[in-house]
C-alpha cells in the first residue's frame, strides 16, 4: 500500500515531493525515496529508516542540487523484498536515466526478470517493481517515446499498479498508469501533479482528475493527456473536491470507518494478488516455511484477539474441511497462561492486524518457547508479530485507522483460507480441480463485497428503525457463527448497545431465557445447508417475542416466514460467506452508532492497538 507523488514544472520540486510524502507516510513507512530529473541527469535519494524514513529523506535531500523542476517520490509498504534502502523506490534502469515508482504487485515479475537478465539487464533490488524500469528502458531503446514505452511495458505485465515513470532523456514529462491501485492527477498554473491520494497534493493543485484502470497519462508542465492501453485518447473524470485536509485523509468520507468499510474489495484483491505460480501451486512469497515443513504439520493452533480471533475461527472451519487437519483456536490472552500442550508437528498461527497486540505476541512467544513453528498473519509490515514469528503472511489491507476493525477482517479471512488451500494442496486432501475452483471463487469475492456495499442505504434504514433497541443477540451456525460474533463485536464497540454472539444451536442451553419482546435477534442465515435448523431456532426466538433480523442470500425465499426484516447479500460458497455477510453487519453497526451520535472512529474506552495485558 505504497504512497506515490509526482510533479512536473515546479520551482520548488523537492519541497512539494517531501511535503506530499509526509502526508502519504501512513500508507507505508518501511522506506521512502525521491528521484529528480532534468535533461541528461537523474538525482536520487532513498532512506529505509522505518517510521523515520521521510524525515531521513528530508535530511538527505539537503544535498540535492538546485534547479530540478520535475520529480517523483514514494513511501513504501514492503511486499516483495525486505524493507531496505536497495528495495526503496524510485528504481532506475541500467542507464540510470529511467526512474520509476510503483504501488501494487507485478505478478509475473519472476519470468519477466529472467528474460530481462538473459538480455543483459542488471537488477539492483529484490523487488517486483524494478522490472518496470528495465522494460521501459528496452522500449525506449526501440525508439518509443516515454508514453508509448510505458504502454509497451504494461502490455507484458500482469498484476496491479499505480506507476509513474520519468526519463532524463525526455525530461519534464511524467508518464503514469493505473490498474487497481489508486492514482489522481492534479493541475495548477504551469505545474502538473500526480498522487496516489488527494491529500498529498491538496494544497498545491486546484483541479483534480481520477485515473481509471488501464489508463496511461502523460504529464507535462502545461497539463496532461490520457490514453488507454491501445493508445486511444480518453478523458479523465474531474473530481469535485472541496475537502479540507482532514476530510481528504478520510477519502472524502465522514470518518475513517466508512472509508475502510468501502476499501474492503481492494483489501481483498490486494491480499489475494500474486499468490499462485504458473503451475497452479499457491504461494506466499514472504512465508519462509518450506513445503516439507508444512506437509509435516499435524495440528494447527490459531491465537488472536478480538476481530482477528473471529477471522481465526473462520479459518478453523476452512482448514479442517479442506486440509483435514485438527485445528484449535484460542483467545491469545488465555493461550499464554493455560500451560498449552505443544506437540511435534504443531503449527501455531498468530493473527493480528497491528502485529503489536501484546496478548497475541506473548502467546506466540509462549508457543515458540515450547517448540512450535509459528506463522504470523499481520497487516503491518515488520511489526513485532512479523519479526517474532518464524514466517509471516501479510494481509495487504492498507492502514486501518478506525478502532473498529473492518477491512482487516476480510483480508485475514482471505489470507487464512488461501493458507488452508495451500495446506490442502500439499496434503493432497483436495483434487487440483477443486482447489482451482475455490481459488477462483475466492478471487470473485471482492465483487460480491462490492454488491453488498451497494446496499448501504437499506441497511442504514433498518438500523435507524431499530435505534431504540438495547439488547441484541447475533446468531449463526458453521462459519455464520464467527460472523455473528464479529457482528456483535462491531455493534457493541461502536454503538455501546449490548450485543452477544452465539452459535444458534446453543441458544436453548441458557441464553433463550433472556429472549423477550424488545430483544433483537440478528441471524446470519446464508448457509443453506443448515438453513432448516436455523429457521427453527429463529422460530423459537420469534415465538418469545424477539424482533428477528436475518442476513440472507438474494435467492432465499424461505427466510421471510420467520424474519421481521431481511438484509440481502449475494450468495457465495459457504466458506467465503463471512467476507460478504460481515459487510451487512458492519454497515448495520455503523448506522446504529451514527444514529446514536457515537464517535465511530474512536469509541470510548478502547484503543486501536492494545499493548497492555
Ligand atoms: O491488531 P489486532 O488484530 O491484534 O487487534 C486485535 C483486537 O484488539 C481488535 O481486533 C479489536 O477487537 C478491534 N477493535 C475490533 O474491532
């Protein structure tokens, strides 16, 4: 989730780039860099000082020669290659004239790099991005101008990109392109800007334009022109931006929680990108555990807290079903102190958005002390969990600011389910055709999440109708149970309404005594295999006066018989349904909290990252 900025025609290039990078620092802070370009000369500085990277870059830029009117800058969130200066952007081609910055992942970088090296190119980093500099160099060598050279290079790459390229032999030009990763262009008198996010250039540009997928833009001091990948002209859509800086940082939304809920399709796609080799095998570049070690796993233990614990609970169903391994899920703060048994072949998976939650870190340490192999699922690169675990898989959800976790849940479920499929592949517990179908299905979940997000207004209307209710029970069966737990957690933490999550079948073992008129029961009712049983449970609560809200699939015609209100979601493979169904529950909690006048981003008594026991 890197940050990108570029400027052409500026009299104060270095300061424009650095102030933009300071505003983009939240996107990634492994390293930062700039390249300044003028005829025949490229000057570059890069620093990898963690959260101090942009500050270090500012000091390094004191050495920059004066008089550069154009440049590009980047803050990095490492995906391929360690967070070190050699992997920081901008990357240069062999001649040192072409400089590129890139956000996203080039999926086929390995084969492209092999081809480029065979043709004599020398690579100086361990990133997927550097291939872009060399591909553009080759196209320039064939006489193409920078715009066509970038189009040419993009013709052979697969993956996601927001890219900006400069060339000292065609200075005062930036060529930028986008697929999936965000990119905006800004204009002012005699200066043209480029950024991954509006805040980076908000105080400099006076007009803003959105770059769409597969569009390429040539920026010069006089303005810009855009084409599609075939070279046909396209018009960029002008953005109506009357935001102050704070609103801009929230992507134009009222709060970070809305921004992050809406970012879920992108978080999913980014997390799933580049996870398959050409031979079909599932791969995690950053996972430093060999296939043989994964094959030798006899038992899996997941440890986590809060929302991450709910994602871990979903993974239990997936790993058991697909990889036929016994799985235990533990609340991290309990695991550590209960003298856990760690046998040979135990794989412990710590799940944490922040990678800093003390309970999860301590649980992982305890597991390691007892001889377990530990894998971390973390969102923050180089976090304590990432460093303490033997290996790490990064969810690539981007920075989550709101205390209530939203996009990190869907990204964690996606990463864990992909790991479950990898285990199934190695253990041969599923046929390759089944794995193929499931991986494809997982890839389509982002679109279903988009559809679920499209129903915001209906969900909000229901929440407002139930605003006076004070007690909520969230019920589900199978993976609907952890989804219900997550729905209850969202509601309680941001609306302060009392909410409990239960397995639907457990209700009659006690909690049913609490059901009376005025209580709202929210059922995750999308799993058709267990539908009849759930309908019976709902009939039981309805008979005792509860108001029933059901999250049900579009094609479910039976649910209306027991539910007072139905929140519709698109149908999907049951194991993927938590990522879709949770959207309705997040939107419900959000609308209740807003309706009650709560501060959704900063609920009382809570902290985003819990570093005390
Ligand atoms: O950073 P982590 O994923 O380890 O955080 C775990 C919990 O503190 C976190 O999920 C918390 O429950 C959220 N506020 C839930 O929205």
